[in-house]
C-alpha cells in the first residue's frame, strides 16, 4: 500500500477528510461562493484585465471595482490552482460590498492564467498532476518573490483612481496564499491594515518573518478547521 493511500485511509478512520475529498469540497465551496455573488451584490462592479510590472516581469491580473467612487484596496492571493473564473467571481462579490480588488496570477513567472482548466478533475493521487504544482508554487514561494510582488501589487492599487489610498489595504489568501498574506503584511507594514488566511497551508514560516510581523499593527484572521483557529491577533494568538 502506498504512503498516500495509507494517509487517505488514516484520514478516513480518524474522521478527517482526505486530500482528494478536500479538493472536491474546496472547488464546490468556491463555486457556491461564486454563484452567490450576484444575489449578494450591492454595488455595480466593473471587471478589467490588467498587466502589472514587477521586478521579475509582468503579472497578469484581474482588477475589479465598483463602477463609481473610490474604495479601500484588497489584494487576493489565490490557492495553488491560481487565477481563474471562480476567483474572479469571489472578487466581484467583495467589490460589490465596497472594495477595489486585485487578483493577480501568482504564477506569472511561469505561465499566463488560467494555468488549469477544470480543477475538479485534478487528482493528488496522480504523480503527473502533482508534478504540475511544483514549478508553479516554487515560483512565488522563492525567497523574496512574494515580497517583491506584494510591493508591486499594492503600488498598482494605490495608483488607481478607484482605490482610496488614504485607507489601509486588506489582503486575503487561500490555502497556498495563506502564508503569502503574512509576507505581504511584513513587507508592506505601512499599507496593510488587515490580513485573512482561509484554510492556509504552509503557515510554518521563518521566525524572522514572524518577528517582523509582530512589530506591526496589522491584524490577521486565520480560518482553519484543522487548527480550530478562528482569529489571530497581532500577537498571533490561537483561539480554541
């Protein structure tokens, strides 16, 4: 029996979901959020495609904002499947609540978005599928990459008339994007006012980053069933 299969079996016996089920549930949850966007919409929003210059190249991104006025900026870090229609819909929902939202392609160094088609068909048990993630995730997780990107993305937001640059920026990350919100807050302490991680993965990060973050006044919310964590304040305290 393979180690992956043993892990799946152990997860099932312990009441935890396996990786395959996790992918299916994640996709279903994002789709449900997306379908609710229209019903929940308050403000009329505009969706645009933009290119953002970074020290490492040009990042393709979605910039979505209310049709009139200027609002606080939000930077969304996607999960390992990258910028795709589901995340555009999530950004529309957030924009309709009164935010100007940027969703960049985190893998622009490797490929244009979308990098995957139907992610519900992605199989973590398939070595070929898993191998596709390595180069993609490695490109944004390389030392200093996310910090450079965050600076470019926030500078882009601040330069847009649809963004009220007098207000702090918020950032949120999903799965792979979880630790990227911490790196963003650490790299841009004067601009980031709040950060939220949804089922963040790889949140064990270098203590240097944590120390930098703890000196800031930003707040971070961590939503993770496995950690049973609902909020973490600026001291990164975990609640049970």
